[in-house]
């Protein structure tokens, strides 16, 4: 039993005091449920605790620990455990308590070090759960490109193949719950250029390439082979004056140049044949694979014979290197039957430039002394530029295919490299904007020696580094980003390609809920529109949806987090959510001006109950315009000492009260409403304008006081009814 009062204080100490007792009514069992939801799939319920029951106020005998652990074993990640420790049953017999545990999908990276195993479980503790999908094995995240330099032609002296490798790698991301690939990743580089390898020198053979390589491989074109072919060197063939080879004499093979496998040693001495004089002391073949015949003449006494020679000299070589020496002899006074034109042209074809020649073809005669002449050369040079890059291995002069070749390190990549900045957009589905790309060319010049093939000078790059500008991030309605602009990356000639990724996330929604926080079934849940001037924000002051028969706790929403849903509580009632747009009245009837008393009485608010006013004539427009401090509002057509009351809110701003009771300020924002009982309620605008908020507070206070004085609330109630 429960007493009607806990204590007694008698008024008459001699009189008994009866105390009524009421029987105790047993409490009903209360109901509760714990829902586990997937935030990555629209808050879909994954599982539930089932119905839990117990006495009001008693502790709910339930733990989320094992269920969360089981879901984590299946790939989920806990976001929030909404079932607090020590939770108790409420005392509401008509409502089931709902607790929510929020989880999201866990993800796992797939890398060359930790590839997936298609067909095997992703989560070790969930063998029957999602399996690694196809396309996640090691071959999907790592591909090895190769360059093989293959040597042939030198018999048992042929070098072994030279093999270089490069690994293309990338990182993928797999959803541990669905087993789907959610990010296929990008290769570490789109292509790789291998370096060049110097061709080994094999004595007695010459190669067709001084160095080999420079192959480009991609993830879709992994293996390249470059073949270097060796050919046997030619020989020096002594001949008689008629050109017939002299029998039983040495025919030495040209030795290969130890510094260049494509050439033979220049100025190779001809063999010494007793009793014979060679036409030249040395040989420098133009074709290392072709034999060189050298005419020999028998030694015979010559009366009054003198000798002479002409020496071809490389002035750019250390110590003025002798390129060739031609000997001749004859009688004093005879014309020297020799010309330098052909020899000079052969050296020009090899990249030399003529400096001087003191032998006049056709005009020289043998003198008693002297008869020594010199032809001097210097090395020609070539400069490669981005507009005219070299082609390593190809002749500088196409009309002279056997002449100087472009050396390695003079191709277009050596003088021009293009850096790029890619702003990559993701996350907005088929609305995702296309990538935005910028590029910049690094350039320089390289000069090389036509004779030696060596690079002489290399200018600095036009810029050591280049910083790209920023790109405006496009606005995609229904999605937001974390940045307004993206870019500003810096590239260098050795670090050319940069990518900036901008991710779009879906905007949140306005979720109408009842006073208990439960979403209202079948109510609109509009997505926040994206601010058309700023992709990182949503439009402020977004009107909440109109639900017939219900009143929202606020008329607009300005989310602080554009990706988070905003619950808006709705109560039962008839007051409209959104203000009506007033229409222009058509010839409204001017209300009758009440009779002004000789001495109007100033009324203190709430000091007396005003007389109930009669229904005044109304204009066709149902909007009342109230200008605080602007005048006197009539309350009755009767003559009375209390027929008018002065409403005195603060600021001189125009305020409208619509036919539904909504109060609109001078900026068109709803700042409150008047209910059926004439009470003023605040719904201040969420504009962030502190001055407007302060003004709205003052206006609402003034209107509340004015309505209490003039009985406007009763008039509005009759109009709505």
C-alpha cells in the first residue's frame, strides 16, 4: 500500500487523523532493442539484439561486446556504441527503447608486399565470409619490366646478355565486408626508361652500337630486347703496283679501338716487307669491316731523287695527334703528283673541320730540300635543342650515313622534359568532374664533339623547378569537398608528374523526427543543396520540409558539417512551418479609424483585461504590416477611454504577420510565429548575422507585449478559424 501523505501534523492533539492508503500497482515490463546498423549502406540494420524486457528503472541485462566482436571479425569497424554501460529500462509503457550501434565497412590495402589471395577469406576469423576478389593477387599490384641487351656475332667471345629490370607497383583497397575492390590504385609510374650500357670491346671484332639500351617499358608492354651485332674486323692487304696481293706477306687484322667497340685503332702501321716501300706508313680504315689494300713499290735507285711527305694533323687532340702521313718522291723540279682534296673530304665526312692546308694541289714541285707539308683540322661540334633533338645511333648528316652519329644522351628526353600536374576528382559517381591537367616544359641545350661523340657542354635547365597554379574545384550539387582549390604542386626535371586528388563526399540530409528522436515515416528527407559559390559548403538557411499537421522546431537548417544528417523535431499542431509569401492586396477596404478619446489612457501591459474587440473590416490581403512605434492599433469600434493602446517595440523596422501567424522581418526571414492562443514563439534565422539576431529578439519582445495590450491574438485566432 502507498500512503496518500508521508507525515501527519494534527490540528487537534486529541483527535484521530485518518490517512488513506492506496494499493501498489505492479509495474509493467518495459521493452528495449539494440540495433546494429551499417553507416556505409544507408544505415541498414545488420542485426539486432531482439526484444529485451525488464522492469522500469532496472538495468538492461545485455552487452554489445560479443556482437561487435563478431561483426568486426566479418570486416566491420565500430563507429559508435550507442548502448551505454549500465543502461536502464525507462518507464514508458507505450515506447520501445531503441539503442543504436553504428558500424562501417573496414578496408584492407593490397600491396606488392601484402597481396591478396583470390578465393581465400579476407577476414581470417570469418572463413565463410567475403573472399579476396579476382585482380588482387601479386601480379595485379606488381609487374616487372625487363630490358635485355642480346649480343651476337663474336663466336665464343660473344658477351653474355645484359638484363635490367624495373618493378611497376601500385596499391589497391578492398572492402572487407563486401569483398569488392573500392580503389584500383595507380601504378607508381606510367612508364620506365632503362639506361644505356656500354658495349664490351672484343678485339678483332667491331660492334654496330657503341652503347645499347634506352628502352621504354609500361605495365602493358613489359619486355624489350635490344640486339648488338659484332662483325669481324678487316685486314691490311699489301699489293704490288698493279693491285695484286703480294703472296706470303703478313695480312694483319685491324685491332679494335679499346675505347670504342664500333671502331678500329687509327694509324695502324702497315707491315714491313723487305725490298718494298709502302705507299703509306699507316692505315686508318673508314669501314672497320672492309680490307684496305696498300700498294708497295720495289726499292730502286733513283738519280737526283728527293722525298717529301704531307701530314694530316688533329689540332684538338692532345699533342696535335697525327691522323695520317702520305710519302712521295721525285726528281728536283718535277711537279708533285699528289692532291689533298680527297683526303680532306674523307676527314670532313668523319666530323672534322679544315683549319689550314699549305699544299697547293697541282702547283707544287719537288725542291732540293724540304718538301714537307701539313694539313690541320679541328673537331666539328653539333648542338641539340628541344626543337632539334638528336637521334642516338643515327647519322648527324643523313646524306652521310657512314659519318658521325648522335651519341647517347642527346635524344629529346635529354633536352626536353614535360612536367604535369593532374587534379584528379573522385567520389561523385557519374557526376565526378574530369581531371584537370597542366603541363610545363623543362628545356636545355647540349653540345657534343662530332669526332669523339663526347658531350662537351650541357646548359642548365631553363628552370630548376616549376610550381603550377591552383584549379578551382567544380561545384557538384549534392556533394561537397574539403577544398575550394587544388594544385600548387612543384615539379622538377627529375620529378615530373604530380597528382592531387580531390574527393567528393555526399551531402547530408534533413531528417524529420518526432519528439523522441525517431524518424517520421514517409516524411521527405531532402539532401542539402551544395553552395553554388563554394564546393566545401552547403546552402545556409535551407527550409525544412512541410509535413501536414506537424510543426517543426526550426524553419531552416544551416549545417555545421555538410556531410552529416540534421534531425529536426516536429510536434503535432496546426501552425505552418514555412511562411506564406504575401500577395499584393486588390483595392483593400480602409479600416474605420476609431474615435480617439479626449484623454487616452496609457495602459500598463498585463495590468487589466482589455475589452474583447469586435471584428473590424479586413482588406483582401491577409497580411498585417506592423511598424513598431509608428502609431496606435485600434481594438474596438466603440468609443471608450481604452479603445487604443500604443505598441512600443524597439527598432523602427517593418515587420509582417502573415495570415498563418508567421512573423517575417524586413529581410524576409521568418523570426517567429503566433499560435492559436496568441503566444509568440521564436524561430530565429540561422544566418550567422549577430546584428539581425539581436534585432529579431527585440522585435519579438515588442510584439509579444503589444499583442498582450491590444488583443490581436484573439483577432488572428478568429481569422484562422
